[in-house]
């Protein structure tokens, strides 16, 4: 069962260790400081690599800082440890602390216990940020007060610490966050898809799958689970007894609650009149975005939102930056930024979504995935690939003898090489299939550098 704190425990004077000084850790520290805890914050980064304003705030809050590495005595001497999503749950020091009986809890789990706001949690390998933002917009259009965040940027702990009431919290949830849940229980869980990702952190693909599936493990009757019935892995799993499982897929099939028929989206829910929606004005390209749209409509109808509001939201939603974002057209060559395609499946979906001949830019930090699906998707669509980053050698080995490719030292060079091979009517697509952390601070930084390089082409 899902157990929230019936009342806030007494943290006054308790020795609490917060591991990781990203946004999740900072908001956790803020909450704990407001409740009198004796806080130590530990991060592997040296202090010089942490934002100086963050350091200043933590010192003002009288937080003990340990930077540049973790200390065993701090972990073993704490009364509770709260970890950020980027911190591996099986780190040796955490395992040693657990063995000694120190409670170890993730930021998502901790925040979930502190709030009573109904949670709509969205997970999946791809599309999480788009659907989370889309769902938040839908609820706002319906007149609700909404917290939108989670792994998308603003952690749930910010909602717990901020003191503002919301009717719903719509949050993106990663597998890393789900690894550390105990009682976390959304009112509505959404699983968009599952494909190989983060294999540099998980022992195998099945371990990654099981992390994703934890999103619904605490749900009970009266709560909802929305799944993509077109996903090969999701359509064959067992779900909790009593939870209302709602299925969607592109084609009409038995047991599906949302599908496409006669060029309209149909939503069929027990006890409600069947509804049909238009997607003529929906601008996001690709089959995967239609699947995401089906999930959104199922959630909206489940929450009792007026169908006219749902249709209006569909018509006005324009997507997010770095997700198949059309940046510029230079001399008839379209440049498309899908920097958020940080895994192979996302890059494959991006390639399938564009109906022009492609010059593909990809590469970055390898995440353990097999690149052969990317090669298959590129055949017949990609004229040439440009590889950069740490994974460029692995990508070259996968493409060798199958498709022509070039190597680039940085994004500026990649854009320049791609443009030299492109002809009027082609598209240069940035779909990295890798993480950004070898050359950039995150995927949005990578996308910004891509856009800047394209803008320089426009000026030349």
C-alpha cells in the first residue's frame, strides 16, 4: 500500500545526508533545512564545478559540504540518506549504509510521501517530456492548478518544498527514479514505450524494463494505468489486479480504449460516450507522436476533461525544443534538431518521421546499445552519416560497408560537412542516438550549439 507521511516526521537535529547536488538535491536540502535537520550534502564534483550561487545558498543554510568525492564515515554515520536520480542505487557506500541499517530513499519517493496532490506520472524510453508538458497544458486549459516537472526539469521535491497547492502534479519519471521507490503511487501511470537504453548503467535490457514497470507496482483499485498496446514488451505483461488498465494503439483492436479509425482518434471508456477527435491540426510528425496523442486523450477523458478542451489543446500544441525541431532552411536544405534523441530507438523514430533524403548527424557518449537498428533505419533514407563524439568509432564500425559516412571533431564541423553533402530538398537531421555528456552539459546544450552552427551557415 501507498503510505504517505500522516504528519511530517520530526527531522529537527537529525543527521541527514543528501547525495548529489543537482536540482533534486538542492530542493531536498531546502526542505530539510526548513525542518531543522542537520544536513550534509555530498557530491563527486569539486566545489569549483558547482554553481557558486548554489554553494553560497548551502552555506547560508548551514549545510556541511563534502565535494570532490564521498566519505565513508559520512554515509555510515547518517540517520537517513536521500539520493538524487543521477546517483547509482548500488553504489558501494550506499550498500554499506543499508547493511548498517541506514534508510536510503530517493528524492521522488521522499517527495511523494510529503504531498497529497494526485500524481500523473509519465514514463517510457521516449516521448516522456513531450507528453508530460502536453498533459500539463491540457489540465491548465481545463482550469486546474498544475505542477509540471519531475525528470523534465523541476523536481517533485520543488513542489513539496514550495508550499503552493495544485490540483494535479504531472511528472516525468525516469527509470533511475523508479529504482529507488518504495511506496510511490500515482493516480494515473502512463508507460509510453520501452526500448533498450541506459545499458551502461543496467546489467541488461530486462533489468531496465523491470525498472520502468515499477511505476505501477503500488497502484490499487480506483487508479489507472495507461499503456501503449503497440509496444511489443508492454502488450504482453501482467498488470496489478483491480487497477484500471487502459490500452491504446494506432489500429482498432479488441481491448483497446483509444485508436485511429476513419482518420479520427476514437476514445472508448466504460461508462462514457465514445468520442472522436481530429488530429488534422496536430503538427508533431511521426507515428510515435500519434501514439503519444492517444495516451494524452485517454488520460484527459479519464480525468473528465471536456472533449472540446482536449481538442483545443491538441490543435494548439507545438511540441518542445530539441525534439524534431525544424530550426532553419538554408538554400533549400532543412535543418532538424532532435538532440533529445539520446538513444537508438529515438533516433530510429526521428529518421522514420522525415520524408526527405537525409544527412544524419549522430554520436556522443555510448550508452551500451546496439547500433544495428539505426543502420537498418538509415538504409534507403540516409544519404550520408556524420559521426562525432566518443561513440563515433563504434558508429563507424556499424555503418562501415553499408552507408557512406564522415567523421567530425565537433558540432560546427559536423554541420559544415553535412551541408557540403546536402542538396536542395534534403534534410540535415541531428539525431545523436547517444547521450550528450562527452562534449556538452546536456542535450539542450547540444541542441543550442547545433542551432548556432546552422545560424552561422545562414549568415555566410
